């Protein structure tokens, strides 16, 4: 199981507190060398919101983080198998 699976349940980032927790945790993991931010493929990105992609170094699992833009909720979840060919494809169900 990826450490990214354990940060926040996959799905919506409902509150500012959820977003703050997620951002702090991702920063700590990046500083520790456990994850890295990878370029977002514009063809797969959210069309109207900022988006960040993170890859766990050990497993190559990639997650996407769309920060909330209230009133719109954010999103945290694995990339689907339909993601760009330049990235390792991962299952959306673990």
C-alpha cells in the first residue's frame, strides 16, 4: 500500500482544515524524499482549477491534488489508468 493512500481518504477535500493537513503532510513527505511532485499533463488536468501531482518514490504511485476553491471542494485521489503515457499507470482501486 502506498503512503499516499494513507494520508487522507480518497475523494473530496471538504474543508480548509483538510486542505491544510494535506498540504503540510505532502510537504513533509517531499522534504523526506518519500514523494516528489511531478508535472501535470494538461490533457488530464482539471480544466478550471489548479492541480498538483505527486509520485511516491518507492511505489511510483501517482496521486492528484486539486485544492479547494470554495465553494467548490477539492479532490485527492490516485490517477486512473487512462492517464498520460509518460507516467506509470496505476489502478484507481488500489
